């Protein structure tokens, strides 16, 4: 009998467009999300060649269900963090340059609730942090998908009225703690411009 994680992984692979591939990320400074955001990566990360939205990019170490780091580069006023599936029935929240860190936490929460069907989301930490050498914020959260509890950490800043955000998430059991130091190193290396 197949385990639920294997079934979910198989479903994700079958649902991925044929043109989308995973490519290894070079261990070097790399521009991400079709923007002026760049990060220094260590070996082992893989980049999904399909961009969910033009200004987003997805990387993973072990597959996106086990760990994922998302880069959002220059989200402008009125833009969502994900592709809208049904603008009338389930409109996604939009970014506004006047948002504070708590507003960005809510933007991320509402986006995950709609795009991933998240029934339970808890923001654990919202605090000031340096991001790309600028004043920014750090968010720590947890949420449930089915029976799986996932944890996440995001760091970002609003630069010239645009949102730059790096979001790491993984299952709370084992994968979050194991991958967090590597994801944090990437967040610490972020540069805009």
C-alpha cells in the first residue's frame, strides 16, 4: 500500500507541466525571480524551471513537498503572490506598498489558505529583521495541510514600493529544522540591486 506522502509526490509530478523541469542551482551568487534580487546558494538546491508567476521562483533540496524556498522579486502594488485561479470566487489578496510586516504576514496567510486549501494557519513570530542590508521583517508560522503540519519562515523588505520576500517551508517533523540553517544562509545572503 502506498503511503500518503508517496501518493502526494506522485500526484505533484503528474500534475506538473511537461515543459517544467528541475535544474541544479550553481553554488554561486544567483539572480532570482526575474528581478534584481540575488542570493548566494550552496550546493544541492534545485530550481523549478516553470515560474508560478513571473516574479516568483521555487527551489527545493528534496522535492517541494519536503522542503521549498520561494523567492518573490519586486511584487508591485496590486499584484498577488500567486497565480489567480478564480478571480471572482476566490480572489487572492494583493500587495500594497504601505503594508507593514503584520500585513505581509496576513498576505502570505490568505494566499496559502486560498492556493493550498490551508484550514489552520498560525503566525508565531513577526519581528523586525535586516533583509538585503535594509530594514525588513522576519515571519515564522505553521499551518496544516491534510494531516501534515508544516512550518515556515519568511524574510523580506519593501524596497522602492515593491515587496522582496524569501519564504522557506517544510513539514514540521524533521525537514523544517534540518533545512532551516541552509535556507537562513540564503536569506542572509540576499541582495537587492
